[in-house]
């Protein structure tokens, strides 16, 4: 499972560009981290909500993927993100966790933390779908 | 108003990095565009949902900003995005539009289109807040 | 199609209890209306957001249902509702409209209006799923 | 605080009509329960998502209210609900919990459980706003 997550993750140009690392994978839960980067800021110099959302969405996606059958792939249907405070810090940790997995839809929650704080600065509720793969589609 | 939107936009490292252009600004409505870029893809080679969400969020934010008093700044409280189809194409147009503006909260809708299609491949509902600025905060 | 929508609608105890009427059905769009009722208020005497959400969700559900094959049924996966102003008025009109219909997922938008106002007091973005029926399940 | 929550709750016609009880209130967390009722069903005979959402929204609202200053009142700005499974059962327990409280916005999560199950059948992420009261507004 870990190998599948990493193989799929490595194909995501966006995650490479943002400098995201997968720091933990267990069934139903994934943790990622990234550093502040001036290329991905909003107008006040904090990490852009879009970067935060990208990583939370990916963490939720792989949390869902980690409980899917080996031949399936994952797609985000929709998510809601609350931005509770600016993404102010040097190092950000983002978690994705399965709330409940159905046969075709999996709901996850994500949380983003700055510099080891225990209160999240962003919270996500995401709906993922399971695709049973045709040829050429994986991860 | 246009000048304020552009000045704030130009301070967003993320928008520069993604190569986003502001193509139209009118009171309550903003349009942006960007090109496909392999640096910002998901695992199947399409534009990453995080890039799509970043631009839609920004378009909604500036739509809200365009109806605010000159001394105010805008912050995203929360948004919901539906990813209706993969972001497959060469050129993407993203719109943000005010649904209703209150004194401190403004609700907007965003839509993303690929290569001139008339059906959106992503739809957003976003809640923005108006900040009456302290020193040093603008846009 | 109209007959299918009405037959399903009539089986919803909740809609009968709230006194909701279907006022228009066309492919991809449904309109419903209800009156203020003191049984369904929040603590300040306005119609409860839960009642507003119930009717908007139902309007979106039938908008989706109206573009499905005859043997399918509809289920709400998730929705986001923004409450833009109190539900103050005597008569409320709620619309549901398909944004884009996929094979298994349909995204709709809903809007709620009070007493003929042209600005909505609530806005919904909803994700519906298509169920291909087993025996005993319809509507 | 408990007295304030109960006083406000008792003014909600909708909660009385649905037969909802407040079963626990602590700072930042509220639990409510209700029984299945044929008046509030959807077309397949399960409790309507609108009834589920009403109670989850209220539980989240009072969770937020429980951490506000005594002179403030609470209003729902927006929420997202995922319906993970039908609301099938006799007795439903719904919880609301504060994720993070800011000065004017409070984000909460809600979960709904049927008949003592440990997996939720619905999950909510809600954004509440704090109103500093003018005369005549409370709760």
C-alpha cells in the first residue's frame, strides 16, 4: 500500500513543485509536510490557500486510496476547506483521515498545522470517489 | 478598482508562479486565465485540482474585493469546490462572481472552463470576509 | 418525468409536513415553494435554516432526478449551503438547477428567495448520485 | 452557559417540532438526540437529510455559542454536510464540536450516529458567526 501511494504521489508534478513530502502512511490516514516557499504566497506573504488546499486534498486523497482495493484509483469529487488562520510559519504538517468508506464514495477530513502547533489553521471535509480502472489509469 | 485589484494580484507569488492573468474585472465579477503547465499536474497528467482551486478562489476573492470599500481587504473564510471533470485542455478560463454582499461577509461563485467549452469542469461556492485594515495590510 | 418527480415527492413525509409545493419542473430545473410556519422557526422567529436546506436539497435532488434515466433514483451525497440573510418573509421560492450531469454524479445549484425578492437569501451547491435501482427502490 | 443554551434552544420551534433533546453541553461541545418520526422522512422512509442537517447545524451552533461571551448570539454562515449512509434507525445522536474559535468566526464539526453505532452516518463542517447583540436579539 505504501509503495502504491508513493508511486502515485511521485507522478504528481504539483506535489514535486510544491516540495511536499509524504511523512506517514497508514490504512486510512496520511501525513504530509512542506516548507514555506515565497513562490506560493498570497498577497500578504503567507502561504497561499491554494497551496494549503492542494496538499490537504492530496493527503485526503491518499488516505482514501490507502483503504481501496489495489486495482482502484481515486478522484476528488468535492471538498470544503475552512481557512481558520493565515498559513504563517516555516513548516506545515497536513493530515488526511478517512471518516467513512463506502463502495464508491469515501469521505475524509484533513487538518493543517504550522510549526508544531496543536490547533489547525485549516480544516477540510472531502468526498473522494473510487474508480475501478480501465487500462492506463492508475493511482 | 481595477488598479487596486491588479496591485494586490501582483503581490501574489502563487499567481505569478502559476502564470495566471487577469483578463476582466468589473464590479462583482472577475475573470482569469492560465495555460496548462506540467509543473502543476496530478498523477494522470491533468492540471491539479489544487491549481484549479487556487485560481477560482482568487477570482472569487477579487470579485468580492471589487465591491468592497477602498480601505478594506479580503480574506477567504471557506469554499466548496466540485471537480466535475478532469482539467483537460491547453487554456483555462476561471470566473468569480458575487452572489450577495453583506457588510462583513460576501458569497461568490466561481466556474472553470477549458478551451472555450461552455460547460464548466469545476464549480466553487466561496465565502469571503471583509477586513477593515489595520496598518500594513492591504488587498 | 413530471409524473415521476411528483410520485417520488409525494412519498416524502418531510415535504408534506413542511407544506412544500412543486411549482415548476423542467429538464434540469425544479422550483418549489412554501409558506412561513411557526412550527419550523429558529430562536429569532425566522424560518429555520434546516427547513430552508431541506427544501433546497429536495429541489436540487429533483433537478438531478429530472435528467436521469427512468429506472434510476437519486441520493444526496453532500451539499454546502450559505445562509446569506435570515429567512424573513411569508412565502419562499426555492430553485434547484443542474450545473453538470455525469454518469454517476450530478452537481446542482439551489437558490432561495423570499416574497419575490430578486437576491437570494440562501445558496446551495449540491452533489447528487445516481442509483440504478434494485427492487423496491424508486424515486 | 447551560442555562443560556437551553433558553435559546427552547425558543426554536423547529427543534420542538422535531422532538429534539439536548443531552449534553460542555464548553465547545454539544450533544442532541431525536427519535425516528414518520413526519420527517424522505421518499424511501428514512429520516430526511433536512432533519439530520437541522439538528447537526443546531448542535454545531450551540457548540459555538457555548464558547462565546454571554452577550453574543450565534448565526450559521455556511455548512457542508456529507450524507454517508441513510439515516436508518430508531434513535439518533448528533454532536457538535468547536474546531477553532476566532473573534468573529467559529468553525465546528458535527457527526450523526444511529442506534449507538460508532461510525457516523453524516458529517458536517460548519462556519458560525458571533453577533454582538443589539437590543432584542439573543441566543
